[in-house]
């Protein structure tokens, strides 16, 4: 884990201190939780899916027989161009 210094408005620092006491959590833990929630909500947008997620989402969508054979046939056409 890395440590860092941040600057907060006085009102935000007071709010964090109250929340910390009420929830019996450290201010640092509240901030870590907030960052985790933010990442889950905002950081990963649908257009930023990983390659593995895209593969999983499209698994089983090809219905034209063996995909490798299809690909080889299409590429073979390239050899017979004028």
C-alpha cells in the first residue's frame, strides 16, 4: 500500500472525522472505501471491457460451421485475385 498526502477543505475534513467516529473506521479506510466504490461505479465503462470479457460476451455467436475453415477459405480467395 502507498501513502500519500491530500489537501481537503475544512468542511470535508470535519465530515470525515465525524464519519470515522460514527462508523468506527479510520479516515484512511473511509477514503479507500470511497475510491473502491468510485472505481466500480465510474472507472470501468462498458467500452473499456477487457479482451477476455469481450471474448466471453461473444462466445457461441458464430453459427456458420467451423470458423477456422471459413477463415482459411476466405483467405484462399486472396490468392486468386487478378
